[in-house]
C-alpha cells in the first residue's frame, strides 16, 4: 500500500507542476495532466503527436467534481452514468473552468466519472479534472496494459505511474455519448 500511496503522491506532484503523466485508468492506460492548465494540455497534444483541434477526455472522481466543469448537466446524464454497464464518457455542452485548448470548438467537453480505484483516488487527491487520453501516438492502437505502451511515449512524459504495471488483461476504451442541452443523444463510440 505504501508504494501505491507514493505513486499517487508523485503523480499529483508532477501534475501540479504542469507535467504530464502516464497512468492506469478505468479503461486503457492514459496520458494525463491538469485539465485546467493550457500549457500542460499542449504538452499532451505534443506527446500524442495530435492536432489540438481534436478534443480530449477528462476524468473526475465524483458527480460534484463534474459539476465544476459543466455549466448545466442535463438530468439524463446522471441516468446514463448510473446505468452504464461499462466506463462511459459523456460529451456535454457548456464547459467551464478548463484549459481553453481542451474545450471543443462548440464549447463541449468529454467527461467521465471513474470508479476504478487508482484513477478515482488520483482524481480525488488532485482535486481537479485530469486529462485522460489513451496512451498511444495518434493513429496507433491504445495501450491496453503498461506492456503495450510505446517506448517513445515512456520517454516523452514526466512521470510513469508504477501501479498496475504487471497487469495483462484486455481493456477497451470507454463508450462515448454526446448529449446536447436540448436533450439530443448521439452515440459516438459504443
């Protein structure tokens, strides 16, 4: 448990200093940073070799934290989060209090509430939304496990979490659903 605690503390310290981390999530391994820091978000786009017009997902630990970053969360969003049988990301309108280069051109943001122990504790201790984009170079398959991460990525980040590195089991990216203020629902990824 001491190593787990040390791992989370170090990841939090690096993100508070504007750094980029690699960490296990409720889905695949992720590249993360402080979702409120535009410079850190720019570093994530650079690490992924991705143009910054493609928005990134943010991870939070609770409904209360999600409400800090979305002006008005539609009621149906809470139902989707509650009833989802797998990790589900919801694209919501009215993003606030986040790095401008993280928010899509239409003002939306992709948010997911994690229940996986490591990423949930990381979000809780960081006390802010954390960027959670798959640990891969843009266009390559996402890293399901630590052993799948491209060595180039390992060198490009400021900290690589030690938790769950031994794991070798299938993980898939989250479902993505877009919800608009007027109640329209669009499934982006099943």
